[in-house]
C-alpha cells in the first residue's frame, strides 16, 4: 500500500514515514499540496497546518481514495470543511502510530468491500439483465408470496428490493436443514427472502407460516399451486429455464434461446443452431413477439 504524506514539518513527516515503513508501507513525502496533487497513492496523510496553501483541491481530486487529515486542533477549517470535501477521517497530533494504522486499514478494508460489492452488482445486473419484471418493486407491500414459473425472475425482484429498501435482505432456502432457526432469527432489521416453498411438506409449511407471523419477507413458490395465509402475487416469465424440474416444450426452448442469444448471434447463426430455417425463426419471432429492441 502506497502512502503519500503531505506535511511541511520535515522531521515529523520523516518520523511518520519511518514508523510506517516498519509495517511495510511504501511512503513518499511532499511539503506542498501542489507537488502531491498528481501523485497516485492508496492513502493521503494530509496535514491541515500548511500556511498559505489550499488543500481542499487535493481532497477533491483524490476523494475516491483514502484521505486522512492530520490536525493540530479541531474546528470547521481543519476538519468540518475537509470532511465535506471528501476526506475520510482525521487524527489529532500527536498520535500513536498504531491508531493511524488502524484508521488506514479500516478504510482500506471498507473500500475493498465497496469494490467487491460493485463487482457483484455489475455481474448480477448482467446475469439478470434479460429478465423483465412486471411488478412495481418500489410499491411492493410486505409480506408477500411470489408465485413464479421462473425462480430467477423472483431473484431479480429480490435484488432490486435489496437496493431500494434500507433493510438488509437475508436469503433463506427452505431446502436447508436449518431453515426454521434462520426464519426464527429474522427481526425488524432484515427482510427475509425465502425460497422453495414447494419443497416443504404440508406440516412443515404450517410451521413456517407460524414462524413468519409479524415478520417482513418475500416467499417464493415455484409450483404456483400452494395456498398461504399471505398476500400472493404471480410473476411468470417467458424465460422459463432449466432449473425447473420439468421438460420444456420445443416452443419454450426456442423462446428461451432467442431471448438469451439474439444480441450475441445473428439470425443466420441462431436458426442454424436451433436447426430451423430463417423463415421459421422469423415466424416464431412474430408469434411470440421476440423481435430485438432498438
């Protein structure tokens, strides 16, 4: 991890750099904001005691990184405005190097979690991008049971709900042996995303309903046949996939292949791989409204 120290007191800067090097950090020292402005690093230790220098532009330039303020005293100029500009935290001089390292590692780990979360969101957006939802998730009232012929459509609904609600979604599969303990642990902080109601026997379903009383949740039923004491919505999709325990019809298979791969392959290739003529492919597009969206 590279750390840039912006401090006009050279002895202090060298002392901090020497201690950080003991913990295997790479450091560079600059006495002015102008010199450090274009330097790329993971962490910027910025002194707010730089007479005649405006350090706010440096904070704004590198606010996506970890800017830590080193302050002599706390007021609006040394802490308030810099934090508004994008600095992550501050530490009051003199300080223990262990406290500084704790702050550095805390925000480094936080940033790594943000990056990991961003990757997961982008990947899931790609994975579920072709699935269209007809339910207005923002106005969805909980608890609710989702009857669906396609589990991934319900998954996309849950992912969208997770983004717009402040509560944390907690996934519970009713195929797992410990499902009852996990349902019982749900509290006001969490919304349960509970899948595979169809896997439970009738007596187990009755037990589940009692455990769910007073809780907020989305419960999925892929059979579309189970009666529950909760509000029920139907979410069906033409993208009926192979995670269902049934055999697709030829038409269902063709619909899925066209929807999934029509932006990847031209119609000539799609028809060849499906073993049908281009005319037959066009007729199926017209019949099932499978034409590409511009």
